[in-house]
C-alpha cells in the first residue's frame, strides 16, 4: 500500500486518524495524575510521553488541541506545577482507557475508573496506587505548536517509585517484568516482550 | 525503590542515564534516513519519534544535545527539508542499533550497517528497503529546548508505504504483524504482542 499526501488528505476521517495515530510505532501507555486548585483530582491517559534528557531528567508530553475542549490536565499543571506519570500495566489498561471519557469537571476519573489516589512522600499531585512505576513531575515550560494548536509540556523528574525487582544493577527497567503496556493508534493495547540487550554504543566506540 | 530528586542527581552516571531513559515506558524504534547536500546518505536510530497530530499529519522527534557532536540527521534535514522514518522490525534491530556508532561524516550508515537505500516514487530522502513501514517526511519547523540544548524537529507526513496485510479495514496498523519493535533505555529491544482492541471513546460518548 502506498499513500501519497493527497491520498492521506482524502482518506475517510476515522481511517486517517487511525492510520496516522498508528504510524509512528508503539507508544507508551501512561496515566497523568493532577489536582486542581479546588482539590479535584484528574486522571488522563497519554500516549505521547517522551524522554527529552537525562541531566536534568526531563520528560515531555503533548496535549491535544486546546480550542475545542477544556483540557483539565494542562490547566491543572499550569496552576499547581506538579503532576504524576504512572505506567499503565496489563492489569489496569481497561480502566486507564476509560479515563478518555469526558466526565464533568467536578468528577474525578480516579473514582469513575476505579483507581485509588496515592500521595507519596507528601508529593502534591496524586499517584495511581495500582500502577507499578510512578514518576513525580514538576512543570518546567511548554512550547506552543501553532500549526495544529497543540502544546508540548516539559517537566523535570522529582522522584521515582518502582519495584526493586524491575530495575537491573545497571539501572535498566525491564518493562516486561513491570508488565508496562504500549498503545498503537487510539485504542489498541500491547504487551511488550524483551528480545535482547545490546551493548551500549559508547563502550564500543571506546574499544575502537 | 524510592528515588528523590537528590537521589537521582547523585546516582552513578551510567545508572542515571539508564533509568531515566527507561522510565517513560516503551519507546518506538525507528530509523531516520537523510541525505546531505553532497549526496552522502545518513541513517540513525531514534527512540523519540512521537505523534503530534492527524490533520495535518505531524510527527515530532527529539535530537540530542547539539553542542558536543555534529548531528548529521538534523543538519541534513535543515539543508534538504526531506527525511524518512522507517520502522525497525525484529529482523533488523541489531543493524539498526549499530547506526549509533559515530562513523566519519563521509561514511554512510546504510553501507556500514548493511541496509539498502531505497528511493520510492522519486522521494528525495532514502528509505530503508529492509523496513516494512516507511514514512516520507517534510520538515515543518523545530523548537529549541534551551534547558538541555535539545531540539524538537516537527515534520509533515508526505507519504506512507506499508504492507496491505498490516492495516485493518478501519486504518489501524497491527504492530505485532509488522514485527515493529520497541526500545527501553538505550540498548534493550522489545517485541510487541497485541492484548486487545478497546472501543473508540468518542463512540462511547455518543452513546451516552
């Protein structure tokens, strides 16, 4: 199958959304936890969480177009500065998916989707108790992407909570052991299965 | 295991890089193909390719800090405007990983890592013949992320080439069928295994 730009623009609406949302490959499934200045918690699934840097430890995520609907996650982050990233594992992906339903602004997705709020070490934003790998984040800045009215939200890692058993002696997280899931498109969930650890390229360079 | 911001900053250097590169969950494995204005091709593995929007069809990716080393991919994109995104499948991940080795600027990773350049429908940038799912891209803009000197490169999809068998009647790509791989950290490759298609939330909304 070959699709030109013109073909893509003329695809049926849903088909186009599905294929373009699938085309980048596997995406990480994460739940973003926030709390409003009025104390109402919010939980939303994001498939656009992306590593930006290790020192400082920076993570990005894209928020969808702002014009049509109120985006509670971004709004809460701007007001309170703090948010959490929680891996969606194989036991909770169905509840996680339901957080995409647009509930009223006074209703918490934690309750509606059967997740328990967890406040670890006095961190201001709620973690998801049912998640195995949890990151506390602080807002750093955002970049407006005017061409389609989206926003890249950049935050710095404040803390990490995860099972000892998921981390190797060299710092690698085994995503198969943690049962962390991936998403393709908007609705399809995947398990991950480790193929192989390859060598760190910088080491190979030193050997040359 | 609980790591505070202070704990993270004091982690041994490699351990910190590994855990922070793993913490966002599974990342897609893609090869970016470019060609310089002198006609020298370049191929580089990226784990930061991210969906930004479907209409227009926009894809982003982050280029690592520019100050220490010359980044041929970004430089070629700025000069020629065109590049390709090619899924790394289970048959080619070892060669794809080797593209991270710093070869001289007159040496093409296509040749060094045993990939064949493919020019489809007169597209100016080289595709990877051995890849199953290939996207032709045109540069749109980039955003400087000054806090760690990285760059978000944004491009628009110009064309898509993929096997008919990988696409459902509603436009979803089955990443297990295409054997597309994921990466955790810098060096660990994962296969993906479909768990389930869930319903499209907008449809659920309409039912309510």
